[in-house]
């Protein structure tokens, strides 16, 4: 090999190395809901296309306890049975073997009947004890961090009483000691947004850019998760001071039906019922008041939003993985295609 050729080869290696580092920094965060069956999901998932898994959701029981005899006290599995510790251990080991970080998420949009009162547990007199138990759960299961998904009315109440920021500051301090992550998910509507004062404490924040309409809310005829909504939500949070390196765009792997259609659809159900030619777009039917339609994100929009997320943020978040198809039509494949093309 002559000198010119070897210099070119050396430059090419460096260029490819930088590209590999850039791709590695792009986050693909998938929520894995315990109630869909942890083992089934992790065994079917292509972990090479994910960087972070977020197990949803962990709750304390009515006594404020997260585990009893090393078993979760209020994390629901399939058929409303409690998740066993062996399922979590299996998931974490398999994910770590593939280089995927695993966090556990607290909160969510709704709560099982076994759940304790988060507002009370984060109050001034009980906060430190709650944090201690959360940290113990993370340590005991060899998790890589905590995801905070306190939403809606509960978030408003916790924030109005002055409990939220001290909780985030304290849990962040304990996680930093262990070199573990603190993340959050947030809406972009009044009453559903993380306080700006807390943003600097999170390693990343996932913007839940969906649910503009649903079975019991919103203006009939609109779509629930458009590209324009994603652009607007990204601008909102960048203007609030959320750094590009921390901003993650949330993508829905599900849709909503109106009129003659079912209320809720997983992406894979839309694919199976309507065929592969219909899942490139975002609509089945016509979206207008009193019309029958299904609003979702097809492959083209998922790719476009991934491009958007890489331009203005650090990656994408998926709600949620069990709703994807397991074939060439997979939305996770669409995301992966865009990331690998950069």
C-alpha cells in the first residue's frame, strides 16, 4: 500500500469511528410495560436496535413498601398478577448482555388498586424514606437508573405542595453517587409538564408528543400525533431550556379509533387488520367530526419524526414496545434505518 493510499485508509477509519460514536450516542428508549409480560417481550425484542429499556411501572403498596421478601409489592404483570423478582432479573441480565441500559419507571397515567399515595410518600416527612427504598430497589435489581413519569393531576398536586423539586434533587444526588441515570417523561400541555426548575437534574427527558385526541378527550376530527405536533412540542421544550443533548422525542406505537372503529389499536393490530399498504400513512378513513377513522403513526411519519429528533434532540422514545410488529413492517426497524443512515 502506498503512502497516499494508507493516509486515505487511515482517514476513512477515523471517519467511520466518529460515525460509530455518533450513532452510539443516539438514544432509542423503549418502554417495556410489565403488564404485557416481561419475559415474552424481552425474548421477542431485537435488543440491537435499543439503547435503553424502561420497565413500567413501579409503585409502592398502601404501606409505602416497594418490595416484600425481595418481591415487588405493586408491579402488575399479565392477568393482573404481581410481577416476580425472577422476571426482572431475567430481563436485566439479558439487556445488559446486549449492552442495553435498564431503568424502572414510577408513575404512569393510571394506577393499580394496590398502589400507595405518591403525594403522601413524597411529602416532607416521608420523602427521604421513599427515596431510600427506591434506591434499594434499583440497587437490588442491578438497574441503571430511575424514570419519573408522574403525570396530570398528581403531578400538579405534588408540585403545588412543593414536594417535586426536593424529591428530584435528592434522588438525583443518590443516583449520581452510584453513577446511575435519572430520566423523565413529560406531556406538553398545561398541568402535564415537568417544572422547568427540575430540568437540569435529568440526564434526558422524553417528550410525550401524542394523545392530542383519544377515546374520551380532544376535538373530533384531529389526529392524535402529527409531525407538526412533534415540531411544536420540540420547540416548546427547547424554549423552556431543555438542552438538545437531553431532549428525546416520544413516538407512539399505537393509535385511536373513532366512530365504527375500536377505541384502541396497537400498531401490529392495524397492520394485521388493514394490511401493509395502509401502514405507511397515518389514517384509516377520513378524519373529520362525526367520521369513522383511526389515527396512528405509520412508517413514513415515524421515519420523519426520527429525522426530526436527531436534528433537534438526542434520540427517540417508544411507547410502547409490545405494540410493534415482529416482521419487516416493524416501526423499530424504521427508526433503526434512519439512525444507521446518518
